[in-house]
């Protein structure tokens, strides 16, 4: 009989493994190493990652939610077609939504929400200094979602999260370009300064630039990997 704590540990281990598999496939798809139409076989992936098919299946499910893979009749799971133009369109859309979110959040966030955002930003310094890519990716997600919640507009937050979910893979991958992780934190710092000054319009402009810089970094990363 499996004890409750042991069962919980097993579930946690599977979740960590599915995250690792999802992140590895995400990077390979975003970098063009796995091209549109490529088949993703559960058993082959399980063998590759030394896992059972359960975490592989969960990783593929998450990739499907983000639009990176599709489930097709008789072909199983395949990499979805995503053109550079489509990706840039998505970044542009996200930039406008995020700019709107931070403008509203600047005026509406509570002292507790502001304190939480400051704390997140402060903690990210050590992460960048260590060059911990996965930790910064997780931090980046929480930083932006904290801003969404601080708008106190549930519908807008839902839309921001929906667009972000579609872009998560590419937002993650662009952090690998050169010193993009450090630059990303510097851009967050400028956004935080505008928030501290209560200047929602400035925060909005800086957030828009932050997102478009991320799109540019992604483009450079993809080109570098094509020629590698």
C-alpha cells in the first residue's frame, strides 16, 4: 500500500518530469529543430527522456494547449505550422495587451500587490547573476501575471493569460539569445521605476518596448540556430 506522502511525491516527480520534457520540446520547436509536421511519438519520447508515457502525454497535452502541436487523425501528435510572421503578429498583439495591463495596474494595484511585485523583481537579480534560465523563466511568468491580476479587470487578465499561453514557448526561448536575460531584467527595472512614480503611460510604453525587444531577440535566436 502506497502511503499518502509517497503518492504525492510520485505525482510531483511526474509533474517535474513532464515540465522538463515540455520545456525541451518547446525549445526545439521554437528554434526550428523540430519542424512543422514532424511526428512526436509518445514511446520514442519516453525512451529518449527515460520516462514513462504518462509525463510525456502530459507534456504533449500542454504543448497542444499552447498551439505548438496538433493531434491529427492517423498521424498522432505532430508539430504545428507556425510561421515567423504569425509569431511576430502574436508578439505585437501581446505587446499591446501587456501595455494596457501595466497602465491600469499602475493606477489600481494595492500596496500589497506592489510589495509583491517589488519582491519578485528584487529576487530576480540573483537568478540573473547565476544564469539560471529555467528559474528566470518561472519568475518572468509570475512577474507578468502579477501585473495582470493588479489590473483588477478579470476579463482583461483572462485575455492576457490566453495570449501569453500561446506565446509561452517563444517568450521562454528568446531568453536564450545572448544576454537577453539580463536585458529583460533591466527592462523590468525601467517598468518598475515608472510604476513607482505612478506614471502609467510611461510604464505602458516601456512594457510595449519590452515585448517587442523580446520578439527581436527571438528572431535572432532562430536565425542563429538555422545557421548553426
